[in-house]
C-alpha cells in the first residue's frame, strides 16, 4: 500500500496516544456526551442539551388548580474546536526522531493542553458562583467558602471539583503542612505540596490559570425597573418558525457600560441568592458575570434575574434570586484587583463533546486514528512528497465544551481589596 505506516511509526502513535490519555486531567473531571457525527454535520455541529427540571410542590391533599405544565430548558452545545499539530520530517530524520517520540511528545503535550485549557476557559468565563477572598489563599477556609455557596444554593454534594493556580494551591498546602496535629496529610503537603480532598471538593493544582483584571466599570447602577427574566423553552418568530431559547443569559439595562469587560464579576444591592429547590433566601448576595458588553447601556449577563415576580410556573420553578433588582440599585464589582481565576464546578454542569474528522483514505494520505478514554479521537495523518523526500505529518483532535448550567460552577478570587 502506498504511504503505509511502518511498524516504528505505529509504535510511536500508540505511545503518543498513551501519553495523550495521561495528560487529559481537566477533561476527566467533566461529563462527556457522545454525539452522532452525521447528525452533527447536518445541524452545523450544534446540539441542544437539556438542563435539569426543578419541580414545585404544594401542601395538603387537594391539588385542584396545581396541575401545571413544566418548562424544559436547554442549552446549545457545539463541537467547534479543531486543533492540529503539523510537522515535517525528511526520510533521513525519520530513522530516529519519530521512533524516539521527540516530536510526538510535543504534539501530545500541546493537544492535551488545548483540551484542558478549553474546559478551564469555559468554566472561568461563564461560571457565576464567585467567591471573593480579600487575602491570599490560606487553606481550608478558602475551599469551605466555595462549599458554603454550593450548599446554600442546593447544588448536589457529589462530584464537586476545584482547581487552583500553582501559587494559590501551594499557599494552601503550606497552611496544611503546618498542622502537626493531623496524621499523614501534613507530611504529604510538605513533601509534595498535595492537599487532596477538602471540604467536600476534590482539589487539583494547575500549572496554568487564566487571569482577570480589576473591574474598571466604576459606580454604575441598574437602569430600569422590573428587569426580571421569564424562562421559556422555545420562541416563535413573526413568520411562525419556532426555535429553542438559551436561558443562561439575559440582556439588562444599566446606567453605563464604560470600562466594563466580559468576565467582570458583580452583585446587585438587595438581591440575594435562593436555594434552588426550597426557594429560601440564603441571606447572601447573588453573584453574576458579564458575558458581553452590548452597547453603552446594556450588558448581557449570566445567570438571568429570575425572581418569580411575574408569577408564572416557570419563574417559580427556576427562581434564583430573592427579588428583582430595583431601578437605580447599585452594582458592586467583585474583581477589585487582578487575580488568577481559580475554577470550581460540579461535574454535570460541564460537558465535553468529542468530534471526529472523516478524511479520505484513498487520496494518497495514510490515516491512523484511536480514541482516548475520554472519547476524544486523535488522528495522525502522513503524506510523502517524492520530489523532496519530505514527509508531512499532522496530529488532530476535534471537540467542544459546553457549560450547561452557569449556576453550578464559578471562580474563586484571592487578594481582592
């Protein structure tokens, strides 16, 4: 067969895939949803994924008048991230370099990093549960603060994860290493800067972390009354077409948007979070993220203001705040100093969607493919140019990351003034 892979190349690819598996740390900590690739191609690589229902209960035995329909919310999830590592080798170089995996190691490292960074970026850009700490990371209390906000809002206690930048994680390990009254774990914290599970979260260290700058929006306020959001499953256009609605976002009116940046974190005066099941006021301010600066007086935010003010069953079921923000209510920025964005999330809130390419195998290019344990297909292609005795290689992955619920993930910020 023309352009057939030698045994040495196949061994190298198997070793490359093994290393690729080993480095997919962040992607192991989120849910995976496998799609039909033909159907995805026909739908522009977008599939709508359902969010969990929240039910409403009533007291008493007579339920007359309480039989309501439920609104199913869904989120568009896209397979939209192709990543490739291309390289060339000569027939002489092939005798050694690929067999020893030097270029293969570089390829696997970069592609694994791309997937992890995509998961990290999705959570840190859309996660709305913001925990602000005014001091440096110090240990248990920092993770416990995240645990508290999850508990107060009714987010399940299983499969919770947090990842911290190396400096913040090591500061926590330093605190644990000094606790000589605990058996075992202080020694591990001292020897390897490892802290393990803390306050019902599995805690991991990142060698990279996105950062956020200090908010520069200044003193702005809510710009109109009655800006409450009504969840809806679909919306009909004037010409009759019915489409799904992404209920993670709301466009709100504010007094000004100068200096505001996507990712900014804020709370609104007299707007508390509620427990998502019981609807009890937690007594703690609800936190929000800026997604897009629409214009001079409008921001797209997540999550929306669902106060139940309209009285519909959908609003009551999905209520997430204690009251609709008043006209003129002050917005308080939480990212008051530049900081690393340390993500935390519940596993079911984030999905990794594997994709695949379908290159022709009879066009003079040899293709090898294999699937990692996360369902990510890695593809290695080879093409030989007889004129120059140069071999072209490329390693590819194709995937997407979707945050299904921005109220089940967020960030922790340290050293905020």
